[in-house]
């Protein structure tokens, strides 16, 4: 307000001077610009056109620059004086005869100056628009600035209450010396916001307040000088010279001796610091206004600057009616002072600060709700189900109950203020906005907390992943690697022995804890940074939510289920998901969730083409993991495509299909009416699926045999039973074996494996060979070329070829018993063939050994191996 009054005064004074000396200006303007210059200018249409075009061009430039141009106050001042003089001459004086436009007798060429002035003043319009109206663009990240309005107080009015407490002290008290109020709180607790709210509350009061930022200077001299410059600007011109003189004398240590100072000391008596201080203090009393000085972020200063600031408040600027408001973290200040002057120096702060307020305590559920609210505002709505997953899982997290907390301990131990929450949300919004669907938000939030609080450990996990982790092949996930692998195995074996002793009531064995590589790195990190044991356990708890470790019994510390939530399958612990959490992208050999969803929507022909493409791109391993983890089927087609894709993957030798998970997708799952509308449609699909199997058929036959065996343990009306009946499975298995026989009997190990699998199962579980297939095999033995291969296939041998067994099951299943085998087949063979003769000898010795393993002549077995 004072500046506006001063500017208005000088403007009025300038206008008076112009009017008073108008005759002087008129004569000089006439001589300089009119005589022999402008007097030759005549009105014309061409001149009208040129002036108007120039005005339009200038207007376009001015309007274009208006949004970001800052008007110059000096130019504004002289433009006002000039337009005032022009108005006087144009409408109230007749000294000048202004040339008019040819197109209008009412407009003079010089009247364009009105448009120019108006365009210049248009630049000031943005200063009359509120901040909310100016900022119309929605930011992609959250603003970390302190709040300045009560409506933005996320602590349900607690910040406003703190501001009101300070306001009450300032307005209701008046002191002969300065009074210091401290606002204590950790970084991010909202100290700056309290100051902003307080400024809004004080702006209508009759007092003087200003901000002083001590951390903007680079040494103590700059700190003192900048403080008194700020003080002088706030008080006004009346005390500026004295305050400036006072600050110079404070900083005068003999280094600043100059010729000017010598002359001044000769002609003017030098005042003492005390005299200057008393003079300033007396005049401040005459002003009779309270002076409030806001000093924020004191904990940004180093220890020397802290001492200098406190000395400034206590001694140098100890003026009456002056209130110093300091915002700081007391622990940081005390530690800084303690390092410099010992334990007793901690009391120094108490001597300076007259009264201290601490930031208010609040229920941590406020932070939790704020965090969830920010996530929902920054993340597109189509991904809000991921936030729901995070929220639900965290509320049910067993670690919370283990630690004895009913509330979410994330906001008790880690995210303790709004600023930290904004940092985490901003990091998520910036780094993961392209892969929201590809990550698990529960793991994501915990990783971001680790990066915020302990960036060294965050980087360690990524850069040393092959050292810190082992790959658990059962779940294809990372688990913490033991520091001593041999010792870890010994401990696990000791645990096994202990469990056995416990079962038999024997004395317990004391089992050591298995230390991991990460534990070793963490111990070194904690020690080198002087962190407490509590911080160590907090870190261990945090990373244990992300990565499992092998317990002493050999099992993993995290629970795994074949039917876990879809979001759990995106966890950072999985090898094929790990990289995306740190690289923030999907690697070339991985398949995104969108690609996988589109893949399952393809028809069979396109499914095969895409599979070949991914096999060439090295994505088949990742596809297998995705198919293994696929349990949430939204339609019959999605289920059918999943199983068809698994069947196709089984044809590749490098596939990663998990047998047990594949079986569990067909057995132990309620398929109808959940996936299939009726049992009939389910039966038709599985018949068509298994009928489409391509050689080699052993794997598919083994799969059907396993499903058939499991069905025996379930009643026929069990909804989780495999849909095909025993008879229907028998038919499929018989077709597999007949298909193999029709291609030509090879009598290989793979053939006999298929033969034993593809047998008819009776209601009691007994297995018998199919008659038709047996007849075909026996008929094939009538061909001479099949006899020797058949006999060779009846001998099973070890890798070295010395010890062997007779394949008695094949003979019994084909011929019912050995007597029939000998009578109907073996005895009819021609012994002139050397191999047949040797085989009969081998057969006799094996029979005498009751079909157990026997040692036999290597040369004969070598013929079998060949």
C-alpha cells in the first residue's frame, strides 16, 4: 500500500510539473519536431493505410506477448506522463494543430497513442486475475509447494490451528525486546504451510511482516547484510540509511577501509554500534507497529550459519515490537550445535527461542487416505482396480498383525508426511505411466519407498541381483541367496533332523539362522551410516514383503498358490517381471499384459502363427510363465485359447509349461457353469483338444492318464472333476496307441512308454491293454524284419551297458504269461540266427534270476544298444 501511495504521489507531481511548464515543452517540441519536419506532412489515404497497418501489426505483437511479458514500471510511468500531456494538448489547448485522418475528421494521426497506451496497460490485467484462474493446465505431477489457503489443509484444520496459535501470541503481546517463536517439526511436516496460512491471517492486521531466507547467502557476512536489507525494505525509506549504516558497522572488521570512509570519518563523528542500535530501536517504537519476521528452513543452514543467525536474533536485531518466527527441525539444529560446541551448546537454542510450538500430532489414517486419494487422482481410472488391490492387500497383510499394529504400518514407519507421499506418487506417475497394467502396485509402492528412504539399497537390489538372489525353479522367482550355500544346506539338513527328533520326542537340535548375501550388505550399510537397529529391522521387513527367502526347512517365506490373484502374478519377485520395476519398460524378450490378452483372443490359426513369431523372438519362455499363471478366465474362449496355447507350446523343447499347473487347470477347477455353460460343451472341447494332439503323443497320453487317475478319487457328480469320463479317456488313449501303430512299430523305449500309458482302466483302477492294439503288435511280429527289433526292445540296460533287466511287463501284457510267450513265439524262432540264439540264452538267465538285474556278455548287449 505504501508503494502505491508513493507512486501515485510522484505521478501527480510529474503531471503538475508538465502542466506548469507546458509552454516550455510546447516551444521546444515545436522547434525540434514540427518546424521544417512534421509541418510538411499532409493527410492522405496512403498515410492513413500505413498508420493503420502499423497499428494493427503492433497490436498483434503486443497481444501475442501479453500473456508472458512483464511491464516495465519506468516505461509505464513516462507513458502516463506523456499521455497526460497529450490529452491536455489535444483537448484542452490549441497550441498544436493536429493532422487528421483523411478517412475521418475526428481522428488525428497522433491519436494512435491511445491504442498503444491501452495495449501497454493490458499487460497489467494478469495481475488482477487470481492464481486459480491463471493456472488452468492440469499438471502431470503433484506440486510440492506449501499450501497457502485453509481449504488446502489436508490435516483437517490442524495447520490452521497452529497458525492461529502463533497469531494470538503476536497480536496479544508487545515486548520491549524481540520475541522469538520456534516452530519445530521434521522435514515435510508442514512448517512452511503454517507460515503461509499465518501470513494470510495477518495481512489485514496493522503490522509489518516479511520473509528472510538466511540459506540464500553463502557466508555469514552476506547473511547479516541480506537480513538488514530485507528489514530496511519492509520498514520503509525513513530508516533505510540508518539500518544500512548499522549493518555496515556490524560487518566492519578493518578489511573495508577506503578513501571515502576516511573522508567521512574526518568530517563526521563515528557513532558506536550501541548508539545506532538505540536510534533504530527508538524509531521503531515511534512507528508503533509490530514487525513479524518469518525465517523458514533454518535446518538448511550449516552449523556456523546457525550460530550466526541465532546471534543475530538474540543480540544484533533485538529490536522492540519485533517477532522472529523460526521454522526448524530441533533434532537437526541440536546435532549441528553439538558437533561444534558439545552437549552444553544444545541449551543455546533454548536461550534464543522464547516459546516453541511443535507441529501437531495427527492420526496416520489421514496420511493413508491422502495417499490413496492422490493415487486415484494421478492414475487413470481404468487402473484404479490396482489401487484397490494394494489397499485390500495391505489391510490384510500379516506383517501388520505380526508387528502389533491394527492400522497400516506403512504410514507409521515410512511415509510420515504429505511431502514424502507426494514424492512417491510423483515417482509412480512419471516412471510407470506407460506400464501401469504390467506391475503390481503393492510391490511398486514398497519399492518406491525403499528408493526414497534408502536409494543405495534400491540400486543394490537391481545392480547386484545375480549376487543377492537365487532363482527358485519351482516358482521361477527370486529368493535371497544364502551367504554360505554349503552352510545353508547343512542348516536345512539339521532342521530336517530336528523335525524328525521332535516327531519321536527326542532332544531338540539348536538350528542357526541362514544369513543371506543381502543381510551382509545391509549390515555393512547400517554400520557405515550409523543407522539404528530399529531402522535395520524396518528395512528387513520392507524387503521381506517383496522377495522371499529360504527358511531353515528349505521352504520359501512367502506363500505361493496356483490360484493367486492376477495382480500377485505381476510381483517383482518373479524373474520375468523383475526388470520392468527398475527399467520402467517391458524388455524385448518379455510379453506385456496387453500382448498376452490379444494373444488369447486369436483364433487357432493365428495363435499358431503368433507362437512361431514369439519363438523366433525368444519370448516363448515368458509366454509359458504367463500361461502357467493364467487362472482368471473371463470367458469360455479365453479358457479354450489358454489350453490350446499350452498344447502348442508343448511341441517346443524349450517350453516352460508347468505340468502341475497345467493339470490343475483341468482338474480341481469348477469348469461348468463357470467357464462352460454345460458339461456337454466342456466334454466336446476336451475331446477335440486331445484329439488334435500331434506326435510325439507320450506327453498327452501321460496327461490323460493322470487326469483319469485323479478322477478315480472323485465322485461322478463332483463339479471339480475332469469332465471326460473314464470310458471317454480310454477311447482317446486307444486312438493314440493305434495312431502310433499305424505309422509303423519301432519298438523303442518311447513306444513301450506309450504302450503302458495307453491302456484301458477298469472301474477299480486296474489297467489292461487294449485287445485291438495287442493284436496289431502280435501280427506285426509275423514279419521277419520286426522280430529282432522286438527282441532288442525287451532288454533294458543301464548307461554303461553291462547291467540289464528284462522287460517282463511287455511280455505279460502282450502274451498274458511267459509260457504263452515261449510256446507261441520264442520257441518258434530260428536259432540259426546268432542274435536269436544269444537272446534265448539271455532270456533263460534272466528268468532264472527271477527277472532281476543280471550281468551279461557286453558284446551281446552292445548289439542291443546299437
